[in-house]
């Protein structure tokens, strides 16, 4: 069990034994073995980081730790372990480098696009209230799904994308109930707001025209939809617990007309006339997920944890607007071939002082796309996470967390050709990576 600040401790009146290696080994080995037995493929734009302490553990143990109200995002059953009323306010900033290096196979002129990574802030808020010894309620407001890229306007891939963003934010009321002294369950309906925007250049230099400035295409729409989070938490004893959580798919439907500007070539203007007057419906399905976690405290100083997860990216949807013109015809929708993904993580916590806890985690996520299907508007790849952070207990009712995560995406080859026009962009994103810096405060009242 945790003290009021989440520090490692046993239940009142129960003295912690020095070690409990058999239980620890069984839990961790079972999760790692399950990960190794699969053809591991996970990743995407579903973030584990939301400014909470789990960020410092690379999501390890996220469905089992249950140390503050942010657990409702990873396992709604966990809030039943929290005493009294608790408020967690967090935030983070995502920075990084995503640079494209075109090769000789590229058929369009232009630059390399610069660093396309857009610095992205992300606030979060979670509050929990203990109703009685068996029930608790809570409310969470967070964003853990999104993508933002902004290339230079004159880069070689401008006819595919110049700017793009997908943003989703969730409002989640939560209820948790302790069925037995060991087993708790929780449910959290999610109201999700989503916004999709993309902008690209339109090539006016066709049909004999030369030195004509690029036109512009923009598409933007938003939607609201419902989803669900379900979870169970099993406390084997005072020192070991297992959690499993499920989040449902969320279907966001975008439906708007693309906006075209500066189509100065009559041939191009005529080609896009048919698609310009039609509403373009795009379906985005935020993937359903399953996460299983284990947490084990084996001394007064150390605890270890692990997670294994699955994400249903194969039903993500073809959320892309890619104008392709040739011979007086035009198309807008683009095919995206996503695949299901897997996640595995390991973490540790050390209570280095009565008031100071150190967190460390490592995680692997495989790619939601195979290399031949990678695109300029969403260059996803397998990802390694290295995370660390500190939690400081200011007093019995107030503590502060600071977290850092390094996300390494590696080298990503892209070779994208339009079917009608034959425009080809080929090259590599070399050593792409992200830095996630965040933290928050927890107040018990």
C-alpha cells in the first residue's frame, strides 16, 4: 500500500519483509515472455505521457501502481486505493527533431523541409473522491493522442503535406468499486473532442505552364464522440498487485469541403472542380487498447513494475487528404495501411529518502506501419523510450513530480509516389527523436 504521497510502504501495522523475489520474478518474467512470444509491433501517435508520474516509468506498471488520481487514465479501478480527496494537475512539453533528407529519386524540386516537429504543450487534470471504504469517483481531463508536423512551405514534399495536425482531448468521469478486499473494478465513459487539419501546396506547373506559383489546399474539421475505459485491479497481498485495463475505440467523423486557393492554371482548376464542391468524409478511429501491468514492492527501498499492451491500429482509418491530378482528373482520399501494435515496458522505483522517490523506465513500441507504407504526413516507426524522474513529498498532503522521457524513433525511409501524377518523394528521416519534459503536483485535501 502507499502512504498519502504514494511513497513505498506497507499497510498500517504490517511490517515489510526484506525481499519477495519469487513473486517478483513470476510477474515480470510472465510479462516479458508474453512480449517475446509475439511478433512485436506497436507504436503510433497514442501517447503514454500526460505529465503524470507514470511518464517517468515509460508506462511500466501503469495499470497497477495506483499512486495518484491520474491512474484513472490507465486503469479506472485504481482510484479506489486513494484516500480522501486528491487533485493532480500536470503538464508537459514535447520537443524533438524530425528532419527529412531527400534522395536522388525525388522528382519534385525544393528543400528538405527543416525540423517538422512542432513543440507541443499538454496540460492534464485529475481529481478523485473517496465515497466510503469500497467506492470512489473521479474526473479526468487529458490529451494522450495527437500528431503535429510543420514543414517549410517550399520543401520537396509540399504537394503531399506542408502542415498537419490531429488532436484529441478526453473528459472522463470515473467510478471504482472494491468487490472484495483484493479485487476492485472501475469504469470511465470518455467524451472525446477531436480536430483534424491538413494543408498542402497545389502544383500549377502542369500542361505546359511554367513558373506559376503554387496553389494551396486546406482541410479542417472537428468532431465529438464517446468511448469507454474499463479496468480491474487485483491486490495479491500488501506488496504485489496486478492490473488490466481496456479502452474502447472512439470513432471521430470529419466531414467538410477542402478549401482551394490560388489555382492559377485553368487545367488544374478544372481538374479539381469536381472534388472542390464535394464534402470529403474521413473517419478516424482512435484505437482500442488493452494493457496488463504488475507492481511488486520487494523492500522498503525498492519496487519494480512492468506492462504489456496491445493497440488496434489496423482500424485507425484512412485519415489523409492528398490531392493528385493528371489528365484533367483529380482524387483526394489517400490509402494508409496501418497494423496492430504491441508495447512492453519495465520500470523501477527507489525511495532514496523519506521524502524523495526516484523513477526509471524503459519501453519498446513497434511500428504501426511497415516501412513501405510510411508517409510524409505521419512518419511512424518503432520507438524506444528511456524515462526517469523524481517525486518529492513537500508535506503529508502535497507532493511534486518532475519527469523526462527520451523517445528514439530511429531512421525512417520514405518512398511515396502519387498514382495519377507520378510525383515521387523519396528519402530518409535520420535519427528522429522526441524529448518529453513534464511534471505535476498532487494535493490531498
